[in-house]
C-alpha cells in the first residue's frame, strides 16, 4: 500500500515493478545483477479519485506517457530494495504534487510613491554616469 494522503492510498497491485539491469559504471557486477527498478503506474486504470487523475494527466512531465502511464526508472543505489523504495517515493511525490491547489495570483500595481522612487533613482544613476564622460578643456 502506497499512502498518498490520509484519504488516498494506492494498492500494490496497481503498481508494476520490474527489476532491470542498471546503466553506468559498476564493473562486472552491472552485467550480472538486475538492481535497477522500472516502475509503471497506469493513471486511468488506478483507483485514484478523479481529481488526482485529471491533474496528473494535465501535467507536462516527461515521465508520463500519452497513454497516461507514469514510468519511473530508479537506479541511484546499488541494491534493488533501495531502488524500489526510491521509485515508490518518487511516484508518491508526483501524485502529492498535484494534490496541492495553487492559489490564484492577484495582479497588483506599484504605488505612486514607488514609481517616483524608481524614476528618481534612475535619474540619479544617469547623472552619475554622465559625469564619467570625456573631459573637455575650457581654455
């Protein structure tokens, strides 16, 4: 059981985990041991509430396919158990990220005093830069 929140959890039967050979350095051990984990989670076929499904399918994440399947490859650690925990944790983070509703941004405008301060600082800066110009003799 993967617990997402107090009310939402995913049964292990909906998460497909398979062991594969890891890439990268590791010598001969890499060729012998399948320590990486390939996680597949079908959003549409899951028991998640519709709210979660809609938000997950709306994400622009490269780990989510067009068919609505989340694919995570975990190969950070040398042991299969740690990679399995890492993959499940990453799946949990993706699903929890869509549960947070972003507050609508309220457009604001700068006050009149803020505008005058900005213009005053610009004119002061311009005057100091003007003094850096070429010096001409007045003979």
